[in-house]
C-alpha cells in the first residue's frame, strides 16, 4: 500500500481525462511499438477526446480508426501484441466490450496459460453512469473480467493514478482492462507527475487515513467515500483499490485489522461483484478482527435506467454512503 | 467439383510444376502420409482409452494443411485449426508431441494445459487455436497488421472451415483484412459439413463468392489436390508479401470422419463417402508421383514405410511421457515478460535458396523429418 503518490520533479494539475491522454502520449513518444486502435479515435479524437490530436502527432497508423467491430479490434490487438506491438484498444463505451468479449476472454486471456504466449495489450473501457447514458452507455462491467483468469483489471480514481496505472498497464506483458470512469473525466483534477510515472498494478492506496472504519472503494466510489468522510467528520479510512486484479489482499486486510469495520463500495451492481469478493476475503482472513459485519454499498441488480430520477435511484449517492458509514460506526 | 474449379485446378497444376522440385514433391507426400499415420495412430490410442475427452482428425483433408503451409517462409506466422495437423508437421511439430498432447502428457505441446489440436508451438511461429470459430482469423489479422505497420515482407496464414463463415466474427475479420489490405492468407476448408449441418443449411451463397465484396480475391481449388492447394497458396502469399493484400482460398474437400470420434456420421449419405474415397488426396498424389513426376512405385512405398516406422517410434515416445504434476494447473496464468515467437520450419526448396535469418527454425530442424 502506498500512502501518497510518488513525488516527481515537476508536477502539473490536470484532469483525469488529460492524465489518460498524457499517459498515452508519453508512452507513444517513448516506445514506437505502442499504438491505439478503436472507433472514431483518429480524425475525431475519440468520443471523449482522449486521443485528440494524436493523428497529427503520431500519424494515422498509430491512432487507427477501426470499423464498428469490437471482436476485430480485440483480435487485431491480440495478434499485433504477439508480434511485438503494444496495442491500446479503446472501447468507445465499456458496455461495447460485450461485442469483443469472445476475443478477450477466450483468446487474449488464455493464450499464456495454454501456450506460453504473452499478450501485452490494454483495453480502455470508459465506464460508469450518472449522465443519462441509459442501459448501454453506463455500465461498470469489471466483474465480468474478474471471472476470466488471465486478465488484469485496474480502475483509477485520481488523475495521477489514471496516468500511472495506464503506463504500467501498457508495459505489462498481459492483457489489462483499464476502466476509466466517465464521471471522473472532467470532474476530477489533481497533480500529475510529468514524464515517466508508473503506479504498480496490484497496490491499493490509502486515500484517507482513519481508525474507526475502512471504506474499500475504487473508481467513482472513492470520491463518494472521501466526500462522506469529510462531511461526517469521522475517523474513516478510505482505501482506494486501484487494481481489482491483482487485488491488494494484504492492503485490504491490514486496513480492516486496524479499523475492525469494513464497508465495500462500488458503482457496479451487487451480485458477485468486487464487493462480494472483498467481503468474502475479509470474513475468511480477518473475521476475528471484525467488530461489525462487512457491509456493501453498490448499485442494485438492475440495468442502469435512463431517466434521471431512475438513474439516481440506482447509483449509490452521497447520502447512501453517509448512511452506510453511520450505521457501521454505530454498530 | 464444378467445371470452373476443374479448369482452375489444371492451371494451378501447370504452374506448380515450375515451383516444386522432385524433393519438394517427396516432402509434400511425406507430410500428408505423416498426418494420416499420426491420426490413425491417435485413433488407436483413443480406442485404447488413452486419450481423455474426444478425438478429432482431418482425414481426407491432408492436402490442404500440407499444401498451404508448405509455401511459408520461416518468419511467416500461422494459426492452425483442428483439421490441419499437416501444417503443424510442416512447421516442425513432431508426431510424438502431437500424440502426447492428445493424451494430456507432459511432453505434449501444451504440457497438458489444452488438448485436441488446440495447441501450437510458440517456438515454431504459431498461435494456438481456440474452440470458438473463426476467432483465429482475427488474430492472424493482428499479426499481419504488425507486419504491415513495420513494413516487413511477412505473411500470416490461417485456416477455418466453411462452418466458420456463418459466424459474425468471420465478417469482422474479412472486412478488417480488406480495409487494411493485410498480408494474410485465409484457407477455407469446405469439408461439406459443420458438425452435422450440410452446406445448404450453412449459407445461401458459397462463402468464396463473398471475397470480392471485401475487396480481395477469392479462389476455388480442389482441396484434395496438394499441388493445386500449394499453387493457390503460393500465389496468395506472394501477393500478400508484395503488399497486395489478402486472399481467400476455398478448398473443396470432404471430412471423411465424423466431427469427432463420437460422431457416427449417420447424416452423411453412404454414396457421398464412397465418392470422396475415390478422391483420396494421398492415393491420388501417390499415383501422380509415379505417372507424372518420375517416382518409382517402390520409392512411394518406401516413403510410406519410413513414415509408418517413424510414427510408431513417435507413439512409443509419447506413451513414455508422464502425466503432468497437478500443481502445473495453477501455473502460467500470467506472463512476466513478452518474448517473440520463434520461426517455423520452411521445407519448401525456395527457402533454402535464400539466406533467411531464423531463430526457432534451427532448434526445430532435424526432428521434424521422417527420414
């Protein structure tokens, strides 16, 4: 577990979105084998403008516009990765990985296990709701990947981690699913180390230190937890997982052993989600240290609806987070 | 076979004369016989209960994987499918490793991690197939994309059956290859059935007709004529290497065994099997070696005999291989580094005329030949 981001000689404040672009730019400039492919990422710069200007800077071959064919994108990335390139695929929305799922879970994930062939590739997945994207532009599909051994899964919450985890993901010799939360793109800003900056995969970060309750979170829920902790003024620790696979088991257990209470929070749906895995880990390994049952704050098991009041009713809100913390603190 | 494809086959045969030496022809024959002998040996092992799961072979389709892969240079890459043992043999996988793989032994190509023909030797320039079809066509595209982006005169070759062409990924793959004019060769084996489903329930238009709609040529060849397949693949790889894009080659053949050993083929008319037995690719080529290419009948028999002895030795070796230790099941999920694939063997005489840099080929040399 790292407590703070590593210091760097020069830093600058940028958005989470700009940090993702910065990471891609840095790696593409440093390593000619890195290239991007996806739908509308070239001349248009991507649906969220992550690759804006990349064609001018790196050429169309390294910021490749593809047809609407997610299996072709993932499959091409697998083959290119085997042959020594380092592809970064953009799913226009994380939801669309369902159309490329076969190549991801059956080909990419299993090749090293079956044949010893490493597949160094990244799949960028703009995920999350909160803007009336509806059932097909709002999902948080991370749990899908966690049932496919061979995939690494990361979900940054801060601008610095967005950069550091993406550079690490690109350099990792395995397929990495990189979940970038759309709600954080322009709302989260932070100091981001300039130049080469990596965050190791599999290390959680203590986002806020505390002694009475641990909120284990990632992605957008980290900010919800920090906000709730400040408003409540309580001694709450917020652990930002950053990586979902590999999972920082020791980091989770160390925090829970200190605070004796745990709330696991995520925007994704509840059943068999990351919260279920983390709760099971805590009860299996730290049961004797607990002073309260492990609780979860998640979306209910429904599709993400379109209309704002319906969507707000499914996504965990600040008041939900505060209430869940209050209940556990009082237990 | 249609008249049109018969004409194409004659033309291909004439052209192949210019590209194959006597020794090449002996090799083509030897690899086909090696595939058949290896699979026949595997059937026996299956019937003896030594192969877990089911058993799948490519009987009757030997000319396709052997003829097509024979054109490849060391640095070309392959995704080989489950009816295509011949391509593995040409590229340097030895029958003992194939048989050991089927038995789940530690010396199988995957060391027990996967069975069937779901293997490939990374040191011989090949990427292992998955059961979902035609997934590997999209992976071959990716390798070809890397060659194109780096300006390398290399080719990716992959195989799939006509059944695969019904899946949406096939369209994604063909379309992507056409858009980027990728140096990839698609070998389509029309063996008449997708498991039990006949051609007329698989497609309304023969899939080779679709090639031009993706912007590249489609050829129809006699898949039971090894030189016709060789020549079509040779032209396709030359085109790809020259930057002229992909080719789809439909090889007309017949799956002479069931989908798997558990399949009694009750859905196949008996006269259809009899008709295709008369077109057996190995028997046909044996006759041509004698009638057209100056081989004596005893030379042909000698090759058969040598291969038979070699495959028996390979089977004995495979049977000596132990089962894997259970802890292997938990190893190798993640990679700790990337390594380049090695190069495949390239037995076609064309390649010995060039000083081609290789890395994996030297390692595999000497243990892939029957003689």
